[in-house]
C-alpha cells in the first residue's frame, strides 16, 4: 500500500517534509489558502485543497481518502485550532493508528528566566499566542486518545532556512541589534525540523511531545553580528530593549527567556542535527547567496 500524507497547511516546514516523502514515492495532498498556490501545488504533483480559518475543505472526504499520515501546521486562532474546529469529526473517522503530527512551538513553556526546559516541564505560556498553542496541543492529544489516533506534537523553536534567515534580514536592511541582558532564544533549521518529523514517522510514539531546537540558545544580537561579519557589513547600532520602539508582535518575542532541551529527539528518535548551532546553519545559506549573485539570478 502506498503511504499518503495530507498536510493541513503547506508552509515553510511542512512543504519540506512533503517534498522529501514525495521523493520516496508517497502520495501527497494538502491545503493552501488561495487558488494560485493551489495551481503551483498541482504542478508539483501535490493534490491541492483550499482551507482557511473560516473556510473548511469543501470535499474533505476526497481529501482524506487513503490517508495514512496527517501533518498539521495551521496555527490556532480565536476559535481554537481551525483543523479540529472544522474537521475534527472527519479526522476521528480515520483508521485507528493513523499518524498525526502537530507543529507547535516552544512558546508553550513561557518565560523561565533563562533556565532550561524539557518536555517533562509544566506548560506555562506567557501570552495569548502561547496559551492558544497549549489549548490546541491538548485538543489534538485528546482527539488521539478518544479515537485511537497516533498524535505527536513537535514544539518548534525559531525557524530559519533558505530565504528566511539573519543573512537575508541584514541584506534587506531590516536587521536590528536589540539588547536585553540575559535574553536567549532557541532556533532550528528547517531541514532539522523535517528530519525530526520523518524520524517520528518511522518510529512513532503515540502521545509524545518533542522539542525541536538546536544545541545553542543564543542572544539574538549575536546572530545579527555574526551574519553581518559573514557579509562584511557593519552591524547595526545597539538598541536597549527598554527604550527600543518595537511593534507589539516584535516585543512579544522578548517575553520568554529560556533554554530548550533537545535531548529527547536525539535519544528517542536518533536525530543527529545537521545544523547544531546558528553558525553551522548560516554557512550553507551564505554559500547559496553567493551562488545566486554569481549566476546573476539576483541583482542588488
């Protein structure tokens, strides 16, 4: 039997998982929010369906026909998790043991004043987005327990990768060096997200939660300085967090200060990070930028 993955949301992380499984002969289907992206997915051999917070999948029975695995990256909103809200009953009807992966966030742990957290720690989210994630995770695990579905949660740190990283931020002139003493963030390269999800598919542990982050929780300003050094650009001036003018969204990222343990993905899933810190992760991304410039695909 051919495995089939259905993705609720084919964004930055889920698309890489889908692409790798497609290369192994899996059938792939999934959702997007607009018709233009649906056409591109279809051209790439992925069966597309339109889905949004207020727009359920019109033909959900066709969408889930033959599905063996489900990956959910759609974020929760004011009505809770949109997938469960619209299609919880449809998913409950899937065969017992169906694998469901939920892409969550390390924001579920809240602020720990720089201390380390693991999957065994209590979830104490700081803000509204973190509280919504905790509620959504609980809803997914409850669905799994009630209907015999193999649900796992992947708590992702700050995601970066091709086209979405500190080098691109510096080159675009949008980099800022905000200083908040003692503040650290955990990060994860999108390729290491994909390999963790794939490892879980091969070695499922129903009801498990996994922290997905690298080995080096670091101050955000250090990453900007490092990226500037790679590009030969002077780093932006330091700005004190207490007086920096930040949008509410930008300021919210500084609410939580913690170091996240990734021991479980290494010990239980056998994950060996390709990019164990931001330095390792930025090196190939810098090479990609140089290659683009040398091939004249991009004009500064």
